[in-house]
C-alpha cells in the first residue's frame, strides 16, 4: 500500500486510540485518545516530564505503542517499517525546539536543504520556493545571511520556513515559543495559525505556553499524571473547574500535580545497588 493513501479529507491525520507509551519498564502515558484533522491547530499541553515529547516520538515512528492503536495518514504505525515509514515521515515537517539549523549553511541553503534532499526540482524552482517560504516568515531579505549573523528569534523563523518548504500535510512543533521575546512569540504564534490555514495542513504544538497556544488552537489536549487529564476547545478548558486543569492553567505551585518525579521499581533497584557500593 502506498504511504500516500488516506481514506478521506475528513479522516484524522493522527489518531491515537487508548494508546500506552513508555521506555523500558517505565510506562509514561496510558489511555491516550486524541485526533488531529487537516486544517486544525492542536495544542498538546502538560508540565515538564508529562509525556508531551513522548507523544511526538510516537507520531513520528520513533517509538511504538505498547497498547492501543496509532494511525498516521490512515496507516497503522505498529506495522510501519523501512520505506513506508520514510515515506510517511516525508509528509510531515518538524520544528525542533532549538531550530537545529546547519551552522555552515546560510539561511537560504538551510531552507533549501529538504528540497535538495527529497526532490528533483530545478534550481530556479528551489529559489522560488525557498524565497516564498522565507517571505511567509518575514525573512526573504535575510536569505544571504549566515546563521551566526541572525538572532535566536530569526533562527526559529528560518527553521519554520525549512519545516514548511515541502508543504507538508502535518507539522509538529516542539516547544515553538520557548525562549522567545514577547514580540517574536506573538509573531510565531500568528505564523503558525496563518501557515496552517494557507497550507491546509494539520499543526500540533507540543507546548506549555498557555496564552499563545489558546489564542490560536482549535483544540487542546492536556496530559499529566500519566494520562489525558482534559481535552476540549480553549474556551472550554478556560472555564473548567477541574483541579488538575486549574493548577496547570493558573500555574499554581500547590495542587494535585506533584512536583517530584514519581517513585518507581527501577529507581528503588538502582538505589539499593548504589547503597550497596558505598
């Protein structure tokens, strides 16, 4: 089956159903059900260590579900291997938290890299596409600059242009607002919404930034305590009286979400071995 098959335009691009994920003996998340459809901006929120990035790794096929099912573009990710997995990944773009730009390439060549790697378009087409995407993020006139010559906020926008240059059907943003000044943060949030509308793609934000995410998201999933603690439109979560939701949205230090990392059998075994060496 071709990796470009999808049942219908209304079919979710990502569909988690009762999914459990983890590493080794540690189960990070259980009972996760979530859908992401074309044209949606979906915010996946939770505190540090809540499992947000684990969900991103599952969506990109880096880890597999321990239970439940995960479908990407209509394909069961439990069976995606080799060429099929590579083809599925080509249909998505990823904006990494630190941008992950190539420091020995200038702005233009950073954005052009996916086109050179994955397509056979002409040099004139590459120039047109790259400048178009740089224009979309407000950096067309910065195409000639070296990475060392641009600011952190500009680097994030260059990385965004690179993530969309192949016009993917799905874009995953890993903490897109981290470390940005207020102006860059607002610009980046607006860009994510505008690019989602323009490309008709699905956008998933892995984030803990409440204000900017709620301003642009169509739907929010909130993870914590090893499971999905809430989901709904931003206005629905804002009105929620659930203690878990309120603690996260209000940034309250005290509440049902624990600050300390939970105890585990693996830690207890490590501690016993460590004490045995002293």
